[in-house]
C-alpha cells in the first residue's frame, strides 16, 4: 500500500487526529496553509472526486458533516472557514486519496483573486 492517507488510516504513519469514526478521519495538515488547516478523509480509499461512485454517496456526505464538526470544534464557525477538495494533478491534488481541506483562523483571500 503506497497511499499516504491509507497508511494514516491503518496507523502505520502517525498523525495529529482531531476526529475519527468508522468511516472518516480528520487530522492536522503537516504543511498548513492557514492557522487552522485540517484534512478530512474517508477510511475507504477513493483516489479523487472523479473516482467516487454512487455507492460512495454516504461517505461523501459524512465528509461534509465531519468538516463542519471539526471546523466548529476548532472555533471557526463564527468567523468562517473554507472547505476545498482538489481533484486531479492540474487542480493541485498531491495525495491521490480524496480529502477535504478545512482552512480558517484568519481572513482568507478570495478565490481567484490575483491581487
């Protein structure tokens, strides 16, 4: 198994977990892009959003709800936060295991703003 996130799920690579249930794990990103930068991943290996199937609908919904929960627990609900998933190399996906970035803790730049 060469997937970094699958190794985190199985426990062979340590992570700073903030949440775990039977379907999903959330942990701190090791290269944070904001004061709060959490990753929310399914335990099931799905390479990217493009690889999700109809049978994955429940776990994809669970990812959204866990993103909301960990953002709230990190104190981001009042000020706001961003949830991002990159799908494919040209979108910036580096680890090919679907994951949501939960970013916050400061005023984030507008997406697409080139100023």
